[in-house]
């Protein structure tokens, strides 16, 4: 006769039996069983999930003084699970558990005081409860206490204490603290800078999926900063962070694909990454997407879409987008033509230090375009752009100083700015400076310098500079005579329609 096997007790049957056992104890007033029964109802273990019954049993255990039941009841009130959300009631139950030394409740109560949720905001109370939980090893509380010492919020600022608590939390694997510790080693903030330690902590936090650490680790590989440059590793970590919605990671991925740094250029992926970053609110990405739509670069030209993305970035205070938006308003491209809006956005960008906008504003005041003509304001805006080495503004500034009817005629200042613009590659400034050196206008006459600047302008295609360069090679003035070079430059000048060049060619 075959043996009869006992029926296998399934996990579901075990849960149900345990539920009945716990329920019996709970109904007889056992507080631990009441808490366990609440837990079973909340998680649906051995019984259908029921948040309202979970609250009812947690409450019985909490009223009996069981601290973990008080904590769980606080969580239910905080999250609105099984009861209407009530942060004041959450704080009341957290306090009862916290006063019994329950670390998680101490942390949550500290957080409510820090935010002013359910209780009056009170940084001293926040510090008190974070400290209690931190001393019991709660990593979140240790991190928050460190942040308070770091910022001096609610406690005297103390970088030593901040580092102590960041390290405590970091060594328990708390990713945010690991990241904060890495930043301090990176920047030497309150501690000697140590790039190797910074990278080690970034790596620990990144490995736990903390997006800011993944981004910073990617930056290291992208720039070859403290680690060998490695585009693949940079892309790996940027992608990890981007997958979590980290906008700057999307943007930096776009730059890598756009410029083909360490990988083949991939315009389609670059645009996709710019778009992801832009949709997440990244202003530089919004501006770059606007540029692509405006100029039809890697995307169909679409002035309205360009305006849309410029507007998004401009409203965030991104100066380049403010300038570009102003240009679209002025031209009536993708937007109704509007001189007032054009001036508004140009001014916004200029006041933030955007050199092209400052130069454009100078030109507006010089010509009275959309504003009352004011040469002093023109001089001021050109000066601000010129100080940023913006060559067109430096040239215009020189022109203003050069005018007898200008706001401040000054030949020395004019020469200063012509030279600045010339050194920055401005062709007209190079030619003008060459003439002044040639004639000794506002300076000692200097044929060698004149030749130098004529040649620089000639090489950029300036026809009269090509003529004068040829003549100096022909005469040996400022340079050793060279007939072949003279013919070369005079021929170029002639081809650009300078009639006098033909008269001198037979002499070369």
C-alpha cells in the first residue's frame, strides 16, 4: 500500500494561520499583537489589504504606549493612508514615540520642525530631535544634522561638526552624505582638498544611484579631472543620471554627441538630449534648441519653435536666450514684430553682462534706434562690452572717442580701443590702427607697426590694407623690400576693385 503524503502547507496558508493567531492575541489586548495585526492589514499579509483597519489596530497599540505603533500611526497621518492627512496629528504621535527614544520618530519629528509642517517651524527643535536620532545611528538624521552645521541654520556654523556627521552617515552608506563628503574633499570646504577621496566618495554615492554623484563622476571622466579622460565612462555615468531626470546630464550628453568628443558626432542623439534637458527646464539646453530651430541646424528651420525655447530660457534669466529673443522680436521672426519687446530683452541680457547685447544697446543709443539718442549711454554700454574683450564694441568705442562731436573726444583712448579690437581680430580696427601708426596720429610714427597691422587686415581680405601692404613691400617701408610679396598683395587689391593697385604693379 502506497504511503499517504501529508498536504504541503503553502505560504498563503501559513500567513492565514499566523493572521488568525495574531488576531486572537490582539483581541485579548496584547499591544504587540495589535501592532502586528495593523502591520498585516497594511501589507495584506494573510488578509486582504485594508489601510483603515491597519490604522485602527495601530491606534490601539499606540494608545497602549507601544512606540513603534505610535511611529507607524504618525506615518499614516503624515501620508494620509487610512485616514485624512493631518500633519499636526502625525507630529503628536511622532512625539510620543520620540520621547520613548524611537529614532525613526525622532528623525521624522525633526523633519516636521525643520519644514514647519504640522508644527511651528523651529530649527532648535529640529536640531534637538535630529541630534537624538543621530546619536542612535540614524543616517538620515546624521546627514540632516550635518547640513544644519554646514549652513549654520539653527546651530552655530561648524564645519568640523558638519564633516563629523556627514562621515558618520556616509560610512553607513547614506548616499546624500557620501555626496556631500565628496564635495568637501573636492572643494577643500572645511577640510584639505583631496581629489582621490572626492572621487572615491562620488563613486560610492553614484553606485547607489544618487544622480548628482553620477553627474559629478561623469564630469571627472569627461574632463579628465583626477581620472584619465574616458568618454565612455563619462557617457555611462551621464546616462545613469539622465535616466533619473537629471537635466544637466542630458545637456552634457548632448554636448558630447554634438561635438563628437571621444565618440563619433551624432547630431540626432545630440538633439534628442538637448530636448530632454530643455523639457526638464535646463536653460542652456533650451537656448541651444532655440538656436538649432532658428538656423535650421540639425533640425528643420522653425522660427516659432526657436522663439518658444528662447522664451523658456529667457524667463529663467539666461542672457544669451534673452538676447536672441530680442533679436526675433526686432526682426518679427516667429513672433509679431515688437520694438518694445526687442529693447526689453536686449536690456535684460545686457544688464546680466551679455557682451553682444551690451554692444547692441550701445548701437541703439548711438543711433537712436528704439530709444532716445544718447551718446553717453552708448559710450557706457560699449565700454561694458569692450571690457569683456568684445571686439565689435571695442571698435565702436574707439570710434566714439575719435569723434570731435562725441561725448568725450580723446585720441589716446581711441587708440587704446582700436588696438584692443585689432588684437582681438577686428579687421577694420586693424586697418584703422595701421593708418594711425603710419601717420603718427595720437602716437609716435611707427612704420613697422603700421606694416604689422596692414598685413593682419590684408590677410583677412581688407582690400585697402592689401594695397598698403603691397606698397610697403614695394618701398621697403616698415619691412624688407620684396617684389614678389608686393605683386601678390597688389594683385589681390586690384582683384577687389582698388584702381590704384594697377598703377603700382608694373613697378613690382
